[in-house]
């Protein structure tokens, strides 16, 4: 699968990795039992500190998306397969409404972030 | 003024060189052994045993002249085969290396067959008295591997050959901003290849057990190592280029991003395009294939007329990212 990070983004690098793992599971690119890349390999390829990747994997473990095992690395758990259809539908409605109101993408994102903080 | 395109790509010269010396080395091994056996004629029975049935009793024999002629002819036949592979398809260093190693192995096999077969029968009066110890097969199969590995190591790798043209404008790309970094990772693993591999190991093991030829268990053991190395490959596309490597760590290869001419998606048939599964050389321009199943694959066209085909799912993402990384590598080389 494709992993991207944006060094110019305000979002912390480890959080970008966490978000991509969640998205990949939601889209079915990652299924229970699949293994995430070795932290060192992912870090080298993306020119990251290995601790950044490990921090992302630890957060994914805390969120229940992966099991971390010394021998097998980070494995997607059976509980990871959450159905995101409702969220995606609501998002489409939200984006359509924002466009209707002629909100800029930045303003739309800010609204979403404000809502998330409640 | 007209410019003539180079009629012979540089790899052809390298292929001729490695084929020539490896064939000569292989021939020298067998001829040296043949001369030695010829010198033993006085100590050997008129007919020497050449084949042993189950239980280790000889069931076929031929004259010393016949034995020497057969071994030399077999070696020459194998050398011709590997020379064709090296000369026709040796565009990648890995193929030239394998062909050179196989040529020297063939010569070593002929030499080992001669020396072990005749050596066991020195001082005997009849071929019926010849006994085949269990280690004989192991020596004949394993000893030639040593000079073969040495020969393969002597073949030089491909020199760096950065592309001179940009990647075709209509080739697929991954949209990345300047501050974005990306990596694509996938795995090539087999369907039919895996079944065939396990089948071959089980069949040769059963054969050895049923015939009670314990030394021939070496064959399934060697096959098992080979199939383990070929069973799954990790594939990675990042800023450095394209990497494919067996999960065991060997074999593997890396195509630097600045040597990528273009990456695309293709469909392969392992048997039809490559004559089998695993790490192969293809019939088409000597492309190297890591082909573990039929269907979707990523094709990496590399400078110097080289090519690499790897069967992975989602090959489109891999190809698009590699083209983007190839663009970046060219941009890094010529700033501004």
C-alpha cells in the first residue's frame, strides 16, 4: 500500500501515519491479519526517525487497530474492521453543504476541527 | 551529418565476455577431469559401471572411452544452452551472473561425474564390484556449486547508467506536493508456484524414501531451500527507486530511481512469458521476472535496454509512484 507524509503539514508526522492506517483499514486495503511494514523500513523509506513510526504504531495499538508483537511486528486486529459507510455518507453531505455555502476548504476544515474538539 | 545509433548495446559486449570465459572455464574443468580419467585407464576395468540401481548395485556400464565421451558431450550441450541464455538475454547483470555460474557448474558437474565414477572403480576387475557410497551423489551435486558461486561473483555488476530523457509525459504519476514523501510497499507471492514447489519437494522426498536411497534426500533438501527463497518477495517503491527482495533476504535487486526509463502495468503469464515461476529471465528482451502468479504485474523499464517485471497486486499504484520518483531523481540532478 501507499504511505505518504507531508513534512510541510501542521499535523504531526506520526499522526499522519496513524490516519493513513485507519483509512487503509476502512477502505479494505488492510485486512485483519495483515502486517504493517517493519518500522525501520518504513522510517528509512520516508526519511523519518524510527521513533516517529514506533509512536504511530503504539498509538494504533492503544486504539485497538493493531497488535504489537516482538516476533511478528504490527498486525491488524480482527476488531479493526469498522464499518465507515455512515461516516463517509455524512461527510459527503457535509462537504456538499459547505460547497453550497461557498465555504473555502480551509474554513470547512476549521469547522470540522472545531466540532471534533467538543 | 547523420548519427548512427549504436548497433550493439553495451550489455552485449559484457555478455560475450562473461559467456566466453565461463564456457572456457567449464570446458577446462571437464576436459581436465577427462584427461585424468584417461590416465587411469590401466587401473580401470574394461567396462566401468555408470549407473546404480536401488540398493546400490550397478545396472549399466560402458567403456572408459564411452564414459569420457558422454561426460564431455553432456558438458558441451549444457555449455551451449547457457551460452544462448547469456548471449541472447543477458541484458541484466543478474542474468549474466547466473549464466556464467551455470556454465562453470556444468563443467564442474561433468568433472565430478567423471572423477567420482571412475575414481571408485580404480583397481577393480569388473564393473559389478563397483559400490556407490552414499556421499557420491552429494559430492557430484554440491562440489560444482563452489566454482559456480565463485564464477558468478567474478561477473561485474551493471555500471551506473542514469537515464538521459525524462519519463514519458503520458505515463501515470502519483500526485505529490513538494513537501510530501511517499513509499509504496507490496508483496509478490505465488499461487501455482507455491503448489508446484511443495509438490516437487514432497514427490522427490517420497521417491527417495520408497527407493530407500537416503542420499537422494539431498535433492528435496536443495529444492526446499530454493523454493523457500523464491516463495515470497517484498517490493518497495521509494525515493531511492524500486526494490524487490526475497523475504529470506536473497535473491533481490534494486533499480535506482534515476535509471528508471518508465514504469507501467502489464499482464504476465509465468509459463508463456518466462518459462516458469520464481526469479526468471524472460523471452522478451531478457527482461528479468519475479513472477509468482499470472496476471497483473509492474514493468520497470530500465536504462541500457534492461527490464524488470514483478507480479504484485495494485501494480498501478507502484508504477505511478515510481514514475513520480523517477521525475524527482531527474529534477535533483539538474537543479533549476
